[in-house]
C-alpha cells in the first residue's frame, strides 16, 4: 500500500525531484482516465514516468460519465464493428481482471409501453442479441454478464416499480457493466501507476509543452519549473488544443440529472426510455449504490471556450425530464432533481450532421515538434487508447520499452469475487475499495464515530475522507467531496459534509 499511496508530502517530493533536473522517459499531461491509463501503461513497461495535471485526478470529463463500462451496443447499431468489439473486450478486462471490485453487472430494462412499437421492440431485441454475441466472442461468460431476455409485465414492475403500467406488455432485459464510480477508477489507475514508480503531481499547470518536456507552474505556490522528458504525451482531452493547435476536436456536452432513489421507488435495474423520433437514442435512469439515480444523457455541441466545469442547460434538464416521463408514472418534476452534472466529450471533428453521430473512436497523432497527442475515445476503452499513445510516444522518441501489460495488471484494491466476498469490512467499503477496505477501517484507529455517516442522508464516512487525504492525494475540500467521494453531486449534501471534510484535512496536517 505504501508504494501506491499519494499524499501532499509525496507530491512535494516528486515535484521537487523533477524540478531539480531529473529526466524521465515519459511526461504525461492530464490525469483523467486516459492520462492516468497512459502513466500506468508506461510505468508497467519499465519506463520512468511523470504525470501532471493542472487541477486534480479526474477533474475533467472522467468524473462526469454515466459510470458505465459498456459493451458497445450503440457502436454496433451504427455499424462501427471494430469499436464495438473493442468496447466489449475492454469491458471484459475491467470486469474480470483489472477492476472487478469497481465494476459489477447491471440489468437494463426496456419496458414495452404503448410508445414502443412492436417494430422498435423487435429491433431492440435483435440489437441485444447481437450484444450477447459480442460478449461470447470476447470470452465473457454468462455467469459474469447474463444473456438478454424478454420478461413479462410483472417482472418489469418488480425491477422498475415506477414504470408506467398502462398498456405495459412486458419488457426486454439486457446486462452491462457499471462502475461504482468513474473518479474512483481514475484514482485506482493513478495509484497503481505510482506503485510502479510513476510520479503523480496534481496542481501543476503546463504553460508550454515541447518534445523534451514542459514549462509548468505549481498552482499551490506559484513557482515555475522546467520538467525534462525524453517523450511527451498530451492527454488533456477537450483541452488538448490549448497545447497542440493541430488537435481536431468537436466537443459535445452530456448532461445527467441526479434523483433520489426513493422517488423511483428504489429500482433494481436501469430504466431505458427511447427518445421519441430518434432511432438509436435513449435516456437511462441508472441506480447507484448510495441511494441516488443518475438520469441521462444529452449530446449537445459546444462552441467557444471550454469550461473547466460545464453547466447543464435548462433545455437539457427539461429534455431529460420529458423523455423519462414517457416511461414513468407518476411523472417526475424539476422539484425532484436534487443535482445535475455535465461533461464534455473530446470527440474527433468530422462531417456528421450532429455530435451524436460523430465517431467515439480515439486518434493518436504526433506533432512536427514530437509531442504525441491523444483525443477521442471512451472511458470503457481507456486502456487500449493508452496503449496506442504509449506505443506512439515510444516509437517517436526511440525509447526501449517492454510490451503492454495492463490487460492483466490488477488495480489497487482488486480481488477475485471469492476474495472480495471474504473481505472483513462493511459491504459499502468493499464495493469502493476492494481488498483495501480493511485498511480504510483501520485508519479509523478504533474510533467508531469515524465509521458512521458524516451527515444525515450522506453514507460517506470520515474514515474514507482520512484515507483519501493519506493515500489518494486529496489536497482540499473539493478533492474530498467532489472527486474522492461524490457527495458534491447533491449540493445540499455537500453543505452538510463540509465540516467533516475540513476535520479530515485538519487531522492529517496536525
């Protein structure tokens, strides 16, 4: 654990060493899922690595996803067979090899309401069957992800109690992967990279990037440093164009609503609602482990400057409510929305009519100056995207590196289902920390109060906050509440949790 631990003290040591003139094989800019994946891939190949971010781990797009590890059904429907296969294969890697503690199987239900024609139901059933074939093709057993099936109306109501029952003629159930949290995946990648020797430095803004390193500013102190590297990867997502003017990006915004699970009567499955008038677009209501539901999502083009923290528009919120309510009874209203969040997809520019039609593939390019830039891609396929970026950077710089190992490299906390079932810790902690959950409990130092919820209706414990500061690189309240935990997705809960966050930060600095 100590080798993977990130802390303020380790950050200071690593930055001081880099600033003193230490040259690494690879400098990675950006610590979202792609950048953290690049850092791990390179470090696991035996390269010396430094990875920096202007803000924090998972500060950008990587914390605003639907929290799904999906098998590429939408890509299949669009005819992108290679991308669909890659998505299903990478889902298998996460689900069964590298992060089984963070990824679980989740059932999705398409209720066959009067608004779903028999033709559309048949098309969806055929699509789900194709998804089953993909699952088999990549070797994922049905024990890990069951095959799709049709069910009766009673089963649909059991799985999604708030479904509109008038005219309900049954449903179609399909299974996919769900992350307990996307930001936790990024933290796991960064810590595993650190365990392999990577220097992970947040609050370090790159002001000038070139093939031999970068000029950076420590945003905590204001000091400027020169970092030296033999190869450089720009993995800053929607901000990539700020460091590589040749990057061809067409960002789009995806918005989710946050609802209380009780408002939908605690569903046991995700609800799929077709978007009226669209052939392959749906809105999903996704149940979460902590009593919330994320409902999304939109696909809106973004023009002009890229925001650090995107804001959902009233039109998007209204759209999501309208579509959801075609499948719910009683209808939900704006008063039921306890939070909302939006992320920006770093899509490759193209000629498609809408951003929803743009490809979700990744692209790796090398500038004339020798900087490797990666854009596009999806959370599920981060590992193959990272591998391609490292391959390109190694070739450009003429480095000697071993083969990619990340397809079999477990992240910190990972364990087999049998191992996870034997972990002596609360189930909620095991789902978030895996085999490290007992160490999180031990960090409470025998104080039972640290293992109780930090506020009414907020299941996060003070032990988790302490762990985040001591081992996950959290430096301030926002790191704790908005990324290491996701309390901040509900603003009223965040206000209640601030005192506990301040206490955790104080306890680790005194």
